[in-house]
């Protein structure tokens, strides 16, 4: 039976402490804190979106560069082959 009374006393103390702390909070400061939390959330979401967009843009740019380099190398190989053939015909 003392355990139940102890639990009731602890619960009452907690409720009193919560009530006292809630009364100390100013409504304006609490609303500013909530607004700050929303803005931080929006900022993190914007960062994630721009990070994904940056990754996509740089990946596309790298793909274009690799394709350009491959095409230039293939063209140079064709030119070299044509030069070898021309040298063989002339000789």
C-alpha cells in the first residue's frame, strides 16, 4: 500500500512541477520557438532538395564530358586509321 501512495505523491509532484514550468513560459517566446523550428525544418528540406539537384547537375555534366571525350578519341582513331591507309597506298 505504501507503493501506491508513493506513486500518487510522485505523480502529484510531477504534475505540480509541470504546471509551474508551463506557467513560466511566455506565449510570445514559445511561438517564436515554434516559428524557428518550422524555419529550420524548411531550411533543411531546401538544403536536401538543392543537394539532390546539385548532384544531378554535376552527374549530367560529367556524363557529357565523358561522352565528349569518348567521341573525340573515336574520331582521332578514325583519323589515325585513315592516315595509315593513305600512307600505305602512297608507298
